C-alpha cells in the first residue's frame, strides 16, 4: 500500500489545523513549559493540575502523551483570563 500525502510539504497549513507544541505555547505566553503542562486540560477522568485549563490534544496516553494545542484555543484561553480591573481574580 502506497501512502499519498494529503498536502504538499510546501503548502501552508490552514490556521484551524495548525498545532503548537508545549514549547511554542510557552514562548507565545511567555511562561515556562512546566506552567503550560500544569494548565493543559487533563486526560479524561483526571482532575486538572491547575486552573484555568488550556484545551489540548493528547497524542498517546498518560504521562508520556505528546501535547498539541490549537492556536485558536490558546487565544481563547488568553481572552478568558483577561481581567479589566473590574473583575475578580481568576
């Protein structure tokens, strides 16, 4: 069976399919990778380590899973954390 690529390697990826690594999210948010991992949404049936949580796709299982984040989810997370001076603490 021959595998055929869905997209050309030189084609740009549409934003809704662009996934970021933990390191890229940490750079974007100007935080540590540990902070990003702590705020990543937990695996099903698990409790979050820290609140609020960033939606995440887990590639693999348990503690060895690779984490990938959609850029639009990271932006939505940041918008949800916005405090305008009138709101309380998150």
